[in-house]
C-alpha cells in the first residue's frame, strides 16, 4: 500500500483539495472555498491554545512572584497589632496598670499596712495578691529591620532569578517545539494531499488500462482474462484512493484540534514552508547547539538555582542579626492611652543542631551535582543529535534528487510499455508492473520531500534557531506537481 510506511507523519491542518467524489466513503470530507491560512497564522492560532505554552508562562509568573517575595525580605517590615485582654491574675493586673501608667501605692496593699502591728510584714495585701479583674487594650506598631542573615535572603533572590531564567528558556523551548509540531502538521497536510494526487493518477491510469484491455479484447488481440485483470486492478487502485483520502481526513481532524476550528470550516493552505539551513559546518553546529539550545540553557539555569540553594543552606551556619523598633499604647477601655517604646537588637546563632544543617547542605549539594550531571548529559546527547540530523539532512536532500529522476524513468518506462501492450507485444501483467513502479516512485518522492523539510527543521530546532524568520514560505498550491 502506498501510505503504509508514512502513517507516522504528525499532520494537522485543513486544506481544500479538488473533488472528493471518488467513492461514497469519502462524502464526509468537507471541500469548499475558505480563507487562506498562512503558516504564521497557524502557529499563532495553535499558540493561543497550547497548554505547554500556558504552563511555561505560569512557571515564569511563579518565578517572578518568588523573586518579588524573596526581595521583599530584604526590606523592613511594619506590623500593627491591637490586643484586648481581661484578667484577675495578680501579675497580669499589676503589669497592665504599669503599662497604662495607672499603678498606685494602693496596688501594693498599703491600705492594709499597720505600723503598730508587730506582725505587719507577714500581712498578705488583698489588693496585690487577689485583685479584681482588670482590662487592658494594647495597640502596637513594630518595625523589624533585617541587618544580616548569613546571605540567606540574597541566596533566595539568586535562586528566584535563576528560576525565572530557566522558565523563560523553557517557554522558548516550548515555542520552538510548537513551531516544529505545526510544521509537521502544515506540510504534513500538503503531503497527504500529494498522496491523494498520487492515488488519483494511479486511478486514471487504471481506468485507461481497462479501456485499452476492452478494446484489444474486442479486437481479438488479448484474452478476456486481461480485461478481468484490468478491472480487478482498478478495484485495488480505488481502494488506495479511499485509503489516501482517509489519511487526509485524519489530518483535517487534527487541524480542528490544533487550531480550534469547527468541523465545518475549510481553509486553503497555499504556502510551501522551507526551513533555511544555517551557514556553517558541522563543528560550528555542535558548538551552537550547546550554547543556544533553550532546553540545555534551562538546565544551566537550574544549576545556578541549585548553587543558590546551597548558599541558602549554608547561611544557617552563620549568625543572624535583626533590629526591632516598637511603639506601644495601653489603656483600660480604649485604643491609645499611655505610650512607651522599645528598641532592641536580636542576635541569633545556632551552635548545635545534631546534624540538621549539615544534612540540609548535603541535600542541596547532591541536587547541585545531579543538575550538573543532567546538564552535561544533555550536552553530550545534543552533540550526537546534531551529527545524526546533519547527515540525515544531507541524505534527504540527495534522496529528493534521486526520487525526481526515478519518476522520470518510471514515466518513460510506463509510456513505452503501454505502446507495446497496445501493439500486442507485451502483457497486461508487465504493464501493471511498470505502473505500480511509477506510483511507488511518485509516493517515494512525496515522502522524500516531507523528510527533507522535517530534517531541516529538526536541525534548526536542536540549534535553538527554529522561529518564523528561519522558515521561508512561497505560494504553492498543495498536491503533487503536475509535471511528476
């Protein structure tokens, strides 16, 4: 079958072909005039609904928010508190009165002091030891000023910066991957259209063979078995036409998924997309891939983030010092009242934690080592990919040239064999064999063109250069060239 070896093509954009009235099985293929859809428009339509790009943008937003949060910890923080309490606890009651500036000698129980009593010092004053319940409303403003935290906060900022860079590279990678997928779809649909044309040409030839066999049979030049064989061949070719159009139908459905179009929309694709090969030799491409591939660059940013994580973990070994400024008001029944202030400095230095900090540092260092290994592994794999794809590009280019020559030879062979059969000096079996060879030559050419396009795009992708500027578009109707 013509298409069996090519069904792995990821194809997806809708195209207007000519008539699909080969068979009732093809009746549901929508064929109508529609607006022309350029390749750039196809990319933007798909990008607007691509989950990978939305995910990548969300990761950027998260990293930006993380950086904002980390940087915010470098600046002073002002807190406002209001606290209301009621207590008959002697210590609390006395403290409340002191904070309000309401403490009196009576609160010490001086009213019960009798200097004439020889046991006066043993008296337990009720006002001091068993006071009535008392209220306090405390309002505070407190300013916390970070001074030195062992580099932990700056480490978090560095980590967030690295995450932003990694997320941006990840989005660029997703963008280029989307372009690659849409190119597979766009040129894939044009390829499926060409397969339909190949099948249609084979159908025309098979119909003409039936006519020739009928005429030569009536003239007594061949047996009826030739006519029957020609009719059976036409039936087989009709099946291939249906198969080719089914292949096209699948690509039309994939278009609707990728671009969000309805089942009734028809769009013309009149652009042929050709990836432009970059200047340079293979050693240059290896170096470019390592330095410019956004996927590898994202891994490099991950190394920077893990370096910062090690810095954060080590900060716990260092002393932390912060300043606190507080203004407070206390009153029995309302906000405000007697005011006081507190200025303090807090020095914290953890001296012993039985391995908690060292375990944290070791964990961060292990993650750093892992990210470095992943980065170098990706570089090595990328170098291998560049080599393979480059030679595949060269092979695909030569293959197209060979397939074009093969079509020319197969067409000439079919023309000569047809003349011989009409003259009665050849058999129908030989004629069908050369026609099969011509059909295969045309299908091989279609596949070779598609492979050349995709191998060029794959090279640009691994080099980190696959964008709309690296793709040349020319107006070209879809399908097989009429001179083939």
